[in-house]
C-alpha cells in the first residue's frame, strides 16, 4: 500500500499554507486554492482529489506573459532575441525551482511518501502557486506578486551573457541566420521510475542530429541537447575534435 506525506487539517496543514503566504506576500481569500496548488498528482490520485496540474497550466502561461511585459519595460533597447532569451532564463526550471525553495514550496508540497523531489516538480509547484494567486486575486494582484518576486532576478540578469544561459534560443537564432529550418527536438528515451524519470532528447539541426541531452524534465533535456549541439557546431567551425556526450544517469 502506498504511504503519503499528507498534511492534515489543523495546525500542520495551516502552518504550511501560512509559510507560503508569508513568503509570497499575498494572503489568499480562498486558501483551498493554495492547498490545491501544493498537491502533487502523486498524492491527488490516491486521495481522489484535484491535483495542481490545472493551476500549473494557468500559472505557466500567465507567468510567461507577465515576465515578457516586465522585460519589455525594463529593457527598452533590447532586441526581440534578447527579450526572448531573458524571458527563458527567468521562467526556466532552475530559476523556478530556486524560487519554490525560497517560498517554502519544497517542504509544503503534498507528495507520495518516498517521492524524489526534483527541480522539475518544484518548478511546476511554483507555477501552480502563481496560478492560484491569479484565480484568487485576479490579474492585477498576480502581476504585482510576479513583479515583487522577479524584480531582483531581473536586476541581476546580464544581457551580455544571455546566449550562454539560454542555448535553445541561441541555436534557433543561429539556424535563422543561416537560413536553415528551425531545430527539431525528439524524445529518444526515458530512464528511471515515474517518480524519478529522466528524459533523453536529440536535436536535429540542418537535417542531421548534432546534440543529445538528458534531464529530469523534457524542458531541461532539450536545453542540454541544444547546449551539446552548440558545442559540436563550434568544434566543427574551429576544427577542434568533436565530442558527443553520452547521457548517463
């Protein structure tokens, strides 16, 4: 029988919600929305209740729009490519996972017992919590929360180094400059059990596979594939020996 890391009503359940609300700087009118945002599908399935997946979907889309608006205002001379790379860095898995830890989502997320917490799960939880803020408080409150949380991250972002931070965007821009089709990412394998899944992706560039990457989410695996592809293309251009990394778990 599966055992679940649950948080009962009363002090324990209220405490984890309170911690996240304090870190967010926002108090929910409907705390049940925050409770849902902190319920991973691994726990929701067994308990026959709603998981955070729908809120994650909403938070993902809304966050992308809000960050784009912040960048557009903060970087008035930035090109479209710089804005795209900046947004990708601010909403990437690692950034959101770090933010989730600061918000107390890592310890507040309701998951199955023995579940291995990954950056992908934490990033999804962060998006779900932000989606809950949007449903509970509306767009104005949502954007105010996003600005408060992401303003320090945006201030620390260096436009000059964005190409190294966001390899997928860089590879796409390279293809456009060379009048080639956009890179195509294909999943070629998975490893590990469902609660500790690793994804393997290859990227096709100019009609051939030039990079392979592995990650705990499809997004991170694609980024690693793009990074490997850029390294391979640079090696070809400079005449250096080409190395294709072999994914290992």
